[in-house]
């Protein structure tokens, strides 16, 4: 069987549009903004606290992981 097709294994994403990671991250934040604003409107200050805690926790963990892996900081 000389004409067998071989399976090509590669990593995702399979569709590329030329945008970078920062552009994709900004689009995700923009898409989440209406839900965050509506949640803050409905639930008030506790919702703002949850959002602030989530963001600060993500920043702190990224900083700690960068320290542990001895990579340059990507925050800022």
C-alpha cells in the first residue's frame, strides 16, 4: 500500500488569523466586560470585590510562577 496517507499531528490552534496573544486577550476582556458591568450593577460592591480579588490573584500567581521558573516578568 504505497499510497497510504499518514496522520499529521500538530498543536492547536489550527486556524490562524495573524493576531497575537495580547490582541486575543484584549478581545476576551472586551467580551467579558458587559457581563462584569451587569454583575456589578446587580450585586453592587460585593461583585466589584470578587472581580478585584480575581484579577489581583491572577497577577500575583503569574508573578510567583515567573519567579519560580526564573523567567522575566510579563506583568506591566
